[in-house]
């Protein structure tokens, strides 16, 4: 007897994923989670949230009512992802921080990359900021003091303070051994900076080039000379322009003496471009950013 089951599609015949399939948070999913929170269906809530990227989870938090947001945060408290905090709108972040509590948020901030940690602290309301600063280690408090000394919306406020820098006389082997043995590497990085005795960047070596080279090769022989450097006082819009013009993935940030003090990466620049575009659109509509989380009637009237 012939088999009437439809023939399975060959791999080349399978439909390519659509954009909506690649985005975990759809309006339908938001409604499902909202209904599940209403009905106390914790298993359904957990199943839906486990599939979300931390940025999508932040979007979900922003779209829920205050009551539903509170239920969700309480549900996620034991496994709250710290990476969610930098993605939240400022006013919503303050509410989330208040609910999670100082000790929980302080532990989360300590585990973040330095740029994200300082960004979150910097954006909190003053009373919350004071409580968090009192609860984090002194080294991070000192870093925050240096951070706020730079002008607002400058490269110094945007940069990450964790980076990999090696002297010109090091070999590939020494560099690899150092990266394997040290415990203070940034969580993610794309390049290694080569610095002179005054700690000024004289070259950049892509990480891929290090991995493809033999151990005896000198880092100075592999580096790209005269890297584009960003002054710490440069406005973040100018930084974004340089990244666009030069197709940069990362750039070293230097102080007034030209010494390497940080690095800006493309993910931070994308955030800047997004923020600036959103700010311009809101101004065109005569709406402030915090209006979006006020009552619907007030926002529409504005």
C-alpha cells in the first residue's frame, strides 16, 4: 500500500526563518505571559521566559503593568539575569531595583562588565545610587568616582575599563600564556592592545591574528600601527561617527597624556546610535522619554 504521508522536505527546500521567528518576544507572547501571571500559572510563565534573550526580557518588563511587573520580578528573583538591568528604561530600572533590593542588585552589579556596571549605577535615582555605592566593593566605588569625573555622554562615561594590553617586546606565546593565567580578563574582547613603556597604545592586534600565529612571533610584528584613539572627553555622538566612518569594532580610549585607560566596543556604539535616534524622535513629537511610562492618557495628551 502506498504511503499517503507527505514527503519530508529536503534541507534545501525548507523555508528560511522569517524575521518574526528570530525575535523571541512577540505581542502574542506578551499577552500569554500576562494571562499566565494573572492566572498564577507559574509553569507557563517559566517556560515562556526561559526562551527569551535578556534584552527581550527587559522589553517584556517594560510592557507589563506595574502589578504584573511586580509579580514577574518576584518570580524571577532567584535567577534574575544581571544583564537585564542595563537594557531597561531608567524609570523602569529604578522600580526593578527597589523591588529586588540593595543587596541583590549590588551582587548583580559586581558581576557585570565595568561599563555596564557603571552605566547602571550612573542612571539610578540619587537615593538608590547612594545605597548601591555603599553596598559594592571599594574598588568599584573608586572606579565610579573616576567615571563621574568625565563629562556626561563622553567617551570616558561610555568606555569599558577592562581590556588586554601587552608590551611591544612580548611574543604571541607570552600573550597567550598571560591570557590563560590571569583572572582579570574582560568577559568578551576582540583585540589586544600593544603599548609603549608609557602605556600609550602603539598598535592593535586582532585576536584572530594571535590565534593564527606561531608562539615565537612578536606582537609588535603582528600589530596594526597607529591605531585610531578616542580622547576620553570626546562626545559620544562623535565617537559613533568615527566608528561608522572607519568601520571599527573597538577603539582605545586615552587620557590627556595619551595613555590607554579604556576601550569602546561596537555594542556600546550601537546603543548610543539607538539612544540618539530615539531622543530625536521624541523631541519631534514633543514627548519626554519618561512620558512613555506615565499614564496612557497623559502620554497621548502630550
